[in-house]
């Protein structure tokens, strides 16, 4: 059965225990309690396919226990697990992963102190941990429950992309262009499933601004430097680079590709070379054409 392709684990199940002990704990001991209740029972499963010594993106302790309890109450009164289980069936059906390994999807609390996530990502942040999926949730954010499945679909696409290109073909490309198109494909896939959701991170900007940013990116498309990639993917607003500009441009390149190749499937696209996608998209001509 398709549902057996996934394993959902929820660290929220231990939040009550963490809160109860943390109430009487010294501040310096809260980190160890967080590890005891929210990391140790689950983390080895989250990073089971990671190289030895890889710690991954462990969720950070929440020390505001009152807010954490408010979040927990919302989670308990939601039907998030059942909803996600149903949506994963639909996600897998649209993009089957040719792999016998079960994908673990771990749900964790996310602090409201992460204001960007609360204000721009509806309180839901995902990451891929070597094939498995980590989803951090702040249920105090608006419409959070509608976005969990979108984020799961986005990260699941990454999992399929990585399996096909890295595991099966042994082709790991860490350059900026590949990262741009990887994110663009993942958002295109999630948007196809959840057409009513409008991700803030790919909100349109002026064509002039997009053209200026593309001019900068073109000089670094072959770069594998993580600092360069992070700045041009996630943005650097203090230095005039819009937030998540790489997601926007990657999404627009993929949109242009599909406009010219409407019969290409997402699985076919996963297996197409990055330079070919860019060339076939005609994005460079599009971005320099009159509005």
C-alpha cells in the first residue's frame, strides 16, 4: 500500500513530558531535557541515511513553556496526522518513488521567535535530511495546517530528485543552477497539488528587479560555494538581495520550461540536465524581453 511508503513520527507526543519537567528545571538544564524527550527518541530515525557524524538540523529547544503549551493544545485539537497521511497518498501517486526504503516524516515544534517563518511561511518550515523529511511547525501562525502538506510535497520532491540523481545515477551536482532548478521543480510540483496556496517566497517582483538579480546569478551558475549559493537562494535583504530570490527565479525558469514543454512529466523533468532545462526554458530571452 502507498501509505506504507511513509512513516510519520511526531515529537509533539513528548512535549507534555518536556514541559512538566522543564517547569522546575534550571535554564541550563532545559537543553538536556529537550534532548531527552524530543531528540533522543526520534532523531536517529530522522537521519538514518545520513553519513556517519552528521548531526543534521536538530530542532532547537523552546524555553518559552507557556507558548509551547499553547502550541501543543492546538496540535492536540487538530487532525494533522490523519490529514497528512491522506495527502501523502496523493503526493506519492503523482510522483512515485522507485525505492523500497520508507520515508520518515518527522513533525517538530517551531518557536514563534522565528518571525520570518511565522510571517512569511505560515509557521511551517521543511528540510530534507538525506531522503527523510523534517517539518517544523508553529501552529500559532495563520493557516498553518493548510501548509503542512504543501511543505511535505515540496520536500518529497527533493527526496525523489535526490534518489534518482544521486543514489541511482551517482550524479551529485552542487552548483547554483542545479539548486535553483531543484527548488523550482519542488515548488512547481507542490503548487500543482495545492493550487489554492500562494507561497510568499515566490511572490512576483518587478521584471526589472528580477532581470538585475538574474544578471548577478548568471555569473555564479557553476559555483558550488555554499556562501554564494545561500545568498543567492535565500537572499540577503540587508545587502539588497530579495528574500528567497533563488526560489522565485528557479520557479520562473521551470514555469517557462513547462510553457514550452507542456507534456513533460515531473519525473521526466527530474532526469533532465540542468543546462538543458535552462536552455529549453528560454528564460534568458523571457527576462530580457519587454514586459
